[in-house]
C-alpha cells in the first residue's frame, strides 16, 4: 500500500498495455533491425530474484534498450525500473517513460519521496537501474561514479534489504552506434552491500568502478573494439 501511494506521486508504474507495446517496439523492431549482433555476456551473474541494483556504464541512448533486452521481463520475469533525471521525464518522451515504470529524481536535491520510493522498490524485490556516471560519456576516460547509488544501497541495507549491486558494461563496435553495427552488454559479479559508513562507501565506489570497467572491456572485446 505504501509503495502504491508513493508511486502515484512520482510515476504511473508499469502499464501492462504500454509495457507490452514497448517490448515489441524496442526489442522486436528497433534493436533487432538496427544492430547486426546483440551480444549478452555474464548472464549467470544476474540475480533472478531479490533486490537488485543494476549499475551500467553509459555510452549511448541505446543503453536502456540493451538493458531491457538482457535483464527485462522476457529474461528475469520482472521489469527494469529506471531512475532518470527530471529532464528526461519531460514532453512526449516523459509521457511514455511515466507509463513504463521510470521515475524522476532531482540529482542536485533528491526528494525524500523519490529516495523512499527507490527503497520501497528494493524492499519489494524489484530490479532498479541507476546509471552511476550520471550522464552519457563517450570519451572512455576513467570511470567515476556519483555518490547516489551507494547512499541508496546503504539506506536499503539499513532497512533490512539484502541488496546486490550488479556492475554492467555496455560496448558498441562504433563510438556512436551506427546502423548494422554490433552491440554487447556484460554483467559483472554482484557486489553485496553489508556495511555502512564513509569507509565502506569509499571501498564500494572503488570496487564498483573497477568492476564496471572490467565489464565494459569484456563488452568492447566482444564487438571487436580495441581495449
């Protein structure tokens, strides 16, 4: 009941109708016809139940569709619940995202409702997607993650949730994916949240950056990019 009440103030949840239509449009039409190959690596590292936070690198607008293809309801029997920026929830795009289980958060000043809703989703055993880098980065510099993902995970842990954070790497045969290019996604070994505090948070950030980088290198190798 609490989850449903908070949801109505942020988004419309996952619409059964729009969810099915989105799957057909993105998985069966867009991805299938745009990319020559769609490679999934490390699928055994993806938990199929329990609270999961997917932490992917962010290299293209295609990233969200690749995540849904590899970890969405057709694979795990549950949806990817994306935490997105306020700007992404505007206009026509926002209208659709609002009906596909995405919800906004103000990164400069996160609201308590959005944070509590995120924790509620994890407490209910959902699969939450948070892009730790915060924005698309095509320059392949050293991976740096924002503090939001560890704060959220530690808050959920404090509420008794067994949280598993899965580092994810996305790789494309072209820096900017082109028609008939290749795409790959790699799931790294999950990181269990078991401690709180600044030291634990710093250790987590370092471990997450390392594992995201390794997963991305595996994805890039799969599509023939020089690592």
